C-alpha cells in the first residue's frame, strides 16, 4: 500500500470510488472534474495505491479562516473501496494529510459528512481519529 498523489491517468480507478461516495459518474465526467481539481493549486488529491489500482482517495483544500489569521485544511472527499475497508487505508490517508498540514504550518483539519444512516460507520471512524462534531452543514440549490 502506497499513499500518493492522484494523477489524471487515475480517473478510471476513481469511478467506483465516486459511486461509493454517493456520486455515481461516468469515467469521462470524472476525468473532466479531475482535470479542474488537479489544476487548482488550493486543491489536493491523494490515493491509496494497492498493486497499481487506486482503492481509496482523499481530496482536500487549504482555506482561509474568517475567525482567525490561520489557514486550515478541509477534507472534501474521503472514501475507501468497500472491499478494502478496515485495513487502515483511510487512516493512512488522514495521517498523510495531517503530516502535510504540519509541514505547512497548518494546525486545523475539518470535514463534513452526510447525515445518512449509511454514514454512521464513517462518523464513528472520524470520532475515533480525533475529529469532533462542531456544526451542522446546509446547502441550497440555486435555481
């Protein structure tokens, strides 16, 4: 298992992971999204490479805080293929991000997670890792 940066050629391996996140997409859509994400210098995308196949991914970005002068890292996507869960891959990716943050002088990581029943195991994992629930998230589709 290797945690490494995702590259544009990894898009096909990411397709089932997007479905696992609840965002089923065609490979060409993943490639298009990936192109934009990889070109944006505030966004980062890493993955767990197991035998040449990406079996987990973690996307994050660096953001400014309004309440202080510090930057923070926000986890935007974290998923491991169902066949590979429970093997420490998600933890390895979070440790990678945490180490990266420390090297950048960033000392806050945040994430949002859906409130659906199928996310309960993820919530337990985040709490065991040391995340604390601090807020509720809302979204609105602008028509």
